[in-house]
C-alpha cells in the first residue's frame, strides 16, 4: 500500500484522537447527571441504535455467514466491556491523572502484543518514537504535579489492565480484519456492549427500586447533547474508523495516535473551561507529535493490509 493510500487512515487516526480528546470533556459533563454505568448504558444504546438505522434500511450491508463470530465476542469483551468496566472501577481507587499517565503506555503495550501475536516488526527508531510520545504525555502530567501513588495498587492494577484490554482489542481487530469488514465488526461490538451495559444498569436499578433514576437524566438537554456526542462520535464513529484503520495499518503504528488525544484535551480545557496552557504543555505536545510522526515515518517498512 502506497503512502497515498494511507492518507485516509492517517486522517481518521488523527480524527479519532481529536474525538477521544473531546470525549473526556463530554463524559465529565454527563457524569454530573448520571452514574458511570448509566452513562455507559445510554452511550452504547445511542451508538447501536443509530447504526441500526442504516443497517435496517440496507444502506450498510452485513454478512456474518461462515465467519468466526466467537472471536468478535471476545473482541467485545476486551472493548468496550472490559476497557470501560476496568476504567470505571480503576478510577474509583485512583485519580484521573494517574489514569491519564497509565493510559499513555497503551502504545507500548500494543507494540509488545502485536509483535508476539501478529509478528509485527518495528525499527529501533520507531520504538524510540513510541516511547517519545509516551514521555510527552507523562511529562505534561508530571509537570502539572501529578504522581502515581503506589499505595493505590488496586486502582493502578485495574488501570494497567485497561491498557492491556485496549491493546488486546487493537491487535485482535487487526487480525479479524481479514474476515470481517469494519462495519461488521463495529456493529457486533456495539450490539454486545449495548445489550450487556443496558441489562446490567437496569437490573441494578430494578433491584434497588430506583428505575426512575435511570431515566431522570433524560430531562436535561445538556445530558442528552453529551450522550449524543459520546454515543455517535466517541463510540460509533471512532469504532468504525479504528476498525477501518486497522485493516490498513499495523496495530503498533495506529495505537501511538491515541496520545494525540492528550493535546486535544488540553486545548478543549483551555477553550471551554478556561484552563491555562503553559510552556510545559507546549513542550509535551511537541514531544507527542514528534513521537507520532517518528513512529509512522522512521524506518517503516512498506505498509500492507492485515494478514
């Protein structure tokens, strides 16, 4: 595949990072109105129902005959179910700053897993570039005064598992791209997430006699707007884009783009929340961008589709 053919995957990878960076802001807003589990239930209900419209009208064609559906079930266990569940419980025992620092290591975990299971090879310069992007994220958090408190081992362990879950999803989706089209993987992932998360949330409310609280946030226009962004842009669009990118690009190269979301989060915080942008934010952002460019340009072999 020529570099020209990679323009769309590169664009979508950057778009994904931008959406994910903004999703932190919208998730923070949504959590003012609903619990984490209820927010996830509404989020994936929205994404699945929206994608069901073009599927129902035949605008998106799906064909699962003779395909390894069990592997997609495992994929959905890793993401969205495993990732978001581990993240929610991890953040109950650790700070969001610790979560941001540890999530930055996802490209490193992805590189290791991809080398083991997909036999992806990265040059020394690419490895150094991936670590440079990780260092850029960690540098920003450390300069803000954030630290990892080793006394929060339960939270840290769960957040590290979120890295493994997302890395596992990235590698497995890359492997499954030879059997499924991106829309087919995405629809099953979102459907499994929708059924599981809504069932868990409603069951919990029914047992506690608080079903009215599940629907109460829908009275807020702000909550609805946040859920529409999280469900359509941050879940549906990013899932479709990620599964497409992974059919065209190595998992290790794609994963490093995730650290660009830190830059978008900083920009969103400055624009919408009035947060200050300092010199160390700019230095860290330059390191992240340099790492992303290096991982995709330095010593890269000719790109090829998933095998």
